[in-house]
C-alpha cells in the first residue's frame, strides 16, 4: 500500500509581528483539531481494506502505520460515505473488530485496543545515514510488532518512544533502496546511530522512459535495461560508452580501434534500414536529444588513401560519466515511439546528477590515473629476416645488403656493389651471419661495418609506449532543505596515448539547479560546457599516411629507433635533396613513422555546450504542465598538415575544417492524473519543435605550400580548394499518451505521435506513430503471495508499435555541390525524388519478468519482431538520363530476436554479498525484398578494399554478408581414383595447378564466394560483484559467437612472410592439399611440390585477392573489466573528522581475449568517411590493456 506525505509552503509575504504570533497560535491549535475537520468521500463495495485505506491517505494526506500481523488489510469491506468526518469513517471501518486508532504527527496508527493504554515510557534517538555518511531523510523507524513509528528528519535524526510493556523491543529501520535493519534497544542502549546499506533485495523498479518520464518498471509493457553510475564507472575509459559493453542484452558497440577517444557506433536489436547510418540509437540527456554523430575529416575509406578519415570522436562520448546518474536503454519502437522517427532504432536515456535533497553542503573528489599498453600482437615469425627470395631473386634467400659499399669504405676492404634489400620477410634465416644493415653506416665518417643478422623485436612493437590518462574531478552540491538544490562539477582529463605525440586534453564543467519556487511552480536547469583539444590525433587504417602502414612494411631487422634517428637528425630532407634511395621508407610508398607522428599532425579544438531548463506548473491537484527548452551546440576547429616530401605531397599539405552543429528542442507536456475507484489514469498531451543546423567548411592547400613547412592557408601554392556544406532541418510534433492501471495489477499504455518534417515534401511530410503496450502482474492478479510466497513478482508484457524514419535534408530536389575546381559546381549523380515517404518500422515484442525467493533470483526474457518497409534507396537508372541512380521507396528488412537476462544472488549475508548478472541475445536479420530489378544491395561502395571484398545483401539473406574471391574447388560429385583404384570423393577440395603446385583462385569472371555473415550468432555478458564488509570485487566478461571479418592487416603481414603461418615450406616447398584438374575434366590427387614458396604465399595463399583466406571468425571471450575497491570504515572517517567517506580502487580492462581472430581485436571495425562499419579490419591499432587506481573522497 502506498502512502504519501505532502507538504505545503507559505508565501514570502511579510506580516506584522502580532499577526505572525496570531497565525502561529492559530496553526498550532488548528493542527490538533484538523483531524476531525477532515472530510472524506468513500464509495466501495466488497473492496479490500488495503485499497480503502490507500484512498483515505490520498484524500487526507495522512499516513497509516500498522503491523500486518495485527490489521488484516486483505478483508473486504463495504462503505458509502459522502463528505463524512474522518472519525466517523474510521469508527465504521473498524466496528466489530479489536482494532483501535490513534493520531500523531500526521499519521493514523492502527493497533489492538490493548496496546493503546498509557504506561511508563523511555526514548530512543539517533541519526540515520547512508554508506557515504550522508543523512537519510524520511527513513521509517518502526517498533517491531507494533504500529508505533516515526521518520527521520532533514539531518537524519529521529526519536521514538518505547514502552515498558514492550518485551525485547527491536527497532526496524527501512528506506527505499536500502536493506531493512533490525536493532534491539533497551533503556541502557537508547542512542542508536544507523548506517543503511544499499538494498540487496529491493526490486530496481523505477526507470526513466521517453520524454524523461519516470515510471515503475513493473508497469512497462516493453523491455528496458538500466545501468547505474557505479556500473558506468567500474573502470576509467577514454569513451564511457565502453562501460556499457556486456551489461545490456541486445546492445551492440562498434568501433575502429583508431586512436584515443575513438568513436563508437551504438545499435540496438540489429540493422533495420538499408541506409547504414540510420540504424543508430538516439541519445537523450535529461529528456533532450543530443547529437551523437561524428563528422570525419573526409569521405574516403581507411585503405589506400592518403586522405583517409580522422576519427575525432562522436558526440555521445563527450559526456562526463561521473555526472551520469543512470542510463536507461529503451530497445524497441514501443518504448521510444514518443521520440518519433529519430528513435526508430531505440534510445539511450541518460539522467545526470542533480544536487542533494538533504540540507547542507557536500564535496566530492575523484581522481584516477590509468596506464595503457598494447596488449595483443599478431603471431610474428622470428626465424627469417628481410628479403624477397622468390625464384627471380633467389639470392635474397641467402644474402642481405642495405647499402652499396665501396671497398675503401668497408671495414674488411671488400666492396659490396649490389644492394640486396626488401621489406618482405622471405630473406635469409637468422643464423648469426654478418651483413651490411641500416645501422652499419657511421654517419660522421661515412664508413660501414657489418652487423649480426638477427631478429629485431622493435621493428613493430618498438613504436608503442605506455600511455597514461589522468582524470581529476571535484563536485560541490548543496541544498537548503526546502526544495532548492544546486550542483557544480569540474573534471579535467589528460591523455598521452600509446603512440608518441598523440592524445588529448578535455574539461567538463556542469551546473545544475532545481528549486521549488512555490507550491505551484518548480524550476530545473542544467548546463554543461565541454572543451577538448588535441595537438595530434593519429591517422589509422591501411594507407600511406598511417603510422601502422609504415610499420607493417618495415623490415623485421630494422628497429623503430632507427626511424627516430633518421627523423631527428634531419636525414629525410637531406636525402630527398640529395636524391638518394637510402631512406628507410621512400615517400613513394609511405613516410617515416616519426615524421608522420610529429609533423603530419591532425589537431582538434572542440567547444560544446548542452543543457536545458524546465518549469513544472501545478495547475490543479491532478493537472501539471511541464515546459522545457534544451540546446546542444558544438564547434570543431580542425587542421591537418603534412610537411614537404610527404607521401603524395612533395610540397606539403594544409587543411582547415570548421564543423558547427546546433540543435534546439522546445517542448511542453500537459499531464492529468486521477484515480477512479480501482483504476488509475494518467493522460498526457504534448508537443515538440526541433530545429537543426549543420555546417562543414573546409579550406585546403591542395597543391602544397610555397614556403617550407609554414602551415597557413595563405601560404598555398595555388588557389585554396574550398568546400562548404550547410544543412537545416526542422520537425514539429504533437504527441499524446494514456497510462491506465487497474489495482496496480494490469497496466495499459497507448501513445501516439505525429511529426511534420521539413525534409519531406508536402503531402508526405506528415506521419503518425501509434503504440500500445500492456503489463500484467500475475503474482498479484492470482494472489500468489499466499499460495506461493516465494514468488516476489511474476509479470508478462507485450507491446506493438509503428514508427517511421525520415530522410536527410535536401533529398527531394537537385542541389549543386562544389567541385575540386575553383568556382565550379556539379549536380549529384542521384535523381532526387519529391515523392519520397518516410521509412516505416512496425514491431511487436512479448516478454516476461520473474523475481523469486526473496529476489535472490530474477529472470527476464523478451522476444521481438520488427519489419522495416518503404526503405529510401537509390536504384540504378540508364545513364542517358545524366545520372546513375534514383531515390525511391522500396525494400523490406526484418529483424527478430531473443534477449535473456538473469540476476542471481548466491550469497547474501550481513557482511557478504555475491551477485551475478548475465545477459544473452540473438538477432535474426533478413533482407526480404529490394526494388524491382535490383538483385543485390552493397552496404557501402567504398568498403571493398580495392575490389577484393564486398559486404552485400541479397533478398533472402542477412543484411550484411562478406563476398569475395577465393580458392577454386572441385564441384559437388567430383572424385578421383587413388593408387588402389578406389573412387575418392573430392567435392569441395581446392584445385591446385599441377605445374606450379600453387592453388588456383577464382577469377573476376567467376561468381563471388559467400564468406559468411558479418554479424555474430549471439552475444553475451556476465558480471560478478562480490563484497565482504568494506572490500568489493567486480568482474565483467563479454563474448560473442560467430561473425566474420576480412583482415587487411593479416593480408599485409602474411603476404610479406612476417607471420608464422608463412613458415611451412621454406624454402624447399610443400604440397598444397587438393586435387589437380586433368585435361579431360577428371581429377587426381595433388602431389606437386610448390616450385616457388614465396610466390605461393604472396600471390596465392595470402594475397589480398584471396578474401577467403584472409577472412576469419570473430568469436571471442574477453575479461573486459576488473575492479577491486576498499572503502574506509565509517568509524575511522568519524575519528578523522575530515572526510565522510573514502575509497581506493584498482581497476583493469581487457585482461585476456580468447579468439581465433589473428589480428588484435575481433571487434575492430572499418571507417568510410563518418560511417563505422563491421566486417573489415584495416590497419587497426592494437587492443590495449589498462591498469589504474581510483581515489574517491567525500567531505
């Protein structure tokens, strides 16, 4: 039964002293007689007493206190009273029973008549606080076995009277979200201070839903996952979104391993739209949508492009995780329908911290430092050195000579006239021989000496250093205890990453205020300023401008320190001017890695402001009006520079880019709440206006710099290339929702929203989104509390929704775009369509939630199904029209899946608690249809690694499978005859060329091979939390099964012979398992030894064209997070009198990763422009391990 205490406020008007005295006397007198002046109206027939008492509390604002063992609230009563005195009503309700009532402190105490007698008493007093030492206001203190109780005051203090007749008195201390405390008391133990522990059994039943509305989880007809502040801050990451990994069923994070603070793409329940970038979740902070997009430096891909995109981080990563109170993940359209088309793929609802509610001032200090190291490496081979010893260069299997050495410059007086050098790894075996190597040269004397031929472990690993990140934050919060509270937080982060001269600094300043201006008006406001700057964010990918590209092609006998000496001694410029060929890596291939890191800089200066202000108007006791306005604005100023003699830029390069993003949301919500007998009704009507402006301005010195390495646009050798893109969009909306419940057992939600989008033409720009959801608490409906008390909650739920997904601005009409030529513009190759309609997403889900055995075990299961139709896609047209494609509505994609989560508490005692949380999800995705005449959909035309791998979707298959070339194989039913005359089935065996012994690859004329889905079969996460007294251990594991990815890094290393999988057959050759194709079409078992083992590996087995052999399973199991925390006992803090609480924690991430994926991180993705895609890994940075310490102090 729910009882609510309401308080009123007196206005600020000043009265004369006498009048004030009179009012005080009058108030004291009236408060003693007010009970009998209370009037109530009750019309109930055969209704549970509990329901009637609840209605009395609602009308009178008085709270009932009683013991269920004494008062039977389950009995049915009938009463019909209109505007009757409360005394009359109570007398009639308990007529014929042994129950009597008594009034004190706005409470109605019910007890056996015998307990109401007057007798000798004594008092127990004390203070109630939480584990951090903050006072708890409103905690309930009840004397066990009686109805006598009280609540704690603003400072956490309490007083309660105990009678002599109370045998072995025990006080019960309770508060929402905390464990019940039972403490015996006596006349000699009359001062009892209590520290409440976070609840181990309470159902976390309050979540924030769409529009920032707080709901009881039991009433929701759809799945919601909640992650609290503690789970978000288990470890310290450069992107707080990493903390969600493995903790929410159905949530997917995709990154590119592209550098510090890299972007993460967040999706929920699969990919529904053929437009890849429309599948991401919406981020909402305190009820206001914010930008989570990322604008890259270019639209190119990460492979083979010197202008590959730089990952500047996406908008959602800018949030300070220490300011986040909780995150609610709304997965289905029914949960997010009120946000319209933007949330068609789910929403991440973020609630930030507000000021404290208790009177006083609190200060918190949080400091951490994190060490980060590259933790995983490819399986490098260490037996053979640099060389390309194929049949045409057999000498390179035995000799190596970096320099052309004259006899007079040689230490032994013997000239070495021929340079024998290669960056490949098919050279001489390491056997202690002596060769002229790069470090053989004395740069002062010009003499050369031979060095031992040995593997240099620093050829690749030597670049990486131990990164370190410092985070320091301070927050100050205060409250006057009368409804006004403020909070100010400041955070400073400084990152030096694992690659030299890379990293960033960032600062967050957040301020929030809430105030109850009077009993009719409440005000809330929050604003955050974010600043991020970096002197260099590294280029990533497999392209000549990326440091890892240089490393991949570095000979295994040359350490990275040689590149450092070449760079710091200015040998690069000197050698270019001299025209020599002895650079460690010539700019026709790539650049010196230190030149890339210290001169080819990618800078960032970001300023961002987001926040909102909201007013709540209590128009009537059942009617409220919420007015809210929010803004999100950021400005990025970026530069990219390359010095003279850079790859592709002989005279250097300089570019300036300014990106501005502005979004403003204004909304209102009128809410009416009313109880009608057994029914509770909440009805709301609201509206929203969203205005969005975007601007991307670029100026580029494309032809280089006039003066050597002066990076200014006005130093351009030619007219700078300009690029400007502006985008504006507005959406107006009205929405309504109705929440109806019956006896808190059956809940029904109905919502509707209509959007008018400026991105669509009149006639198609209005679209309506309905949703219906229901929740039924079977444990209450079937009264299982009596027959099965071990069932704490048994809930079934279901929902249906239909939402849309509109298009980007300017998709209706032809617009001109600037070209690479000054003052020149061009039309798009896509014919725009003014009749485009929004995409349509129809979905339903069903689920159940069960809590058992005093909430020791809970379980949640969901099945969902969604269908996205009217896809906005471009279909081919005859090029005689002057275009290559036209926008239309066509195509259907379906997703269905299962999400399971469970919580188990195997141990739950006073000092020890062990909690296990597991989640598992599986999604089935299928492209049902495309437009007539369109047979295949390529997910991104730039994702093909020079035409060697494709991510395509065919009707009837998943929306994303890998296709490429591979081995030719014997057809089904093929066989050969062995030496005994027996027929041996060879269906599917690799066809091997009988002359060379090399496998035969499919050609460009052959159909592409299906290499598997890019999506995992299922994903899972598991978190263990074990606490003993003041020590707490948290462990998080994540994993997935299935999925495939093409690895460019693997191709590059294996192709060059730098991995162990290229060792077999050196240099005697090997027999590739398979069959030979005879001239007559029959087959025979292959027995040919490969004639050229180097050509075998680099041209056939590990060539980039052999997509089949460079595609790998991405299943994995990761030890994602560990945290061990010690909290200083409260008694020590009280003795110190300096801090209220203190804790010190050690944390670590990625302690192990079990996977068959050969290169770094199986979750690494691929960047094309501003899009992050799975299925391809290209020059990713290593997966890192982090270790750190975290100190928290509360004053």
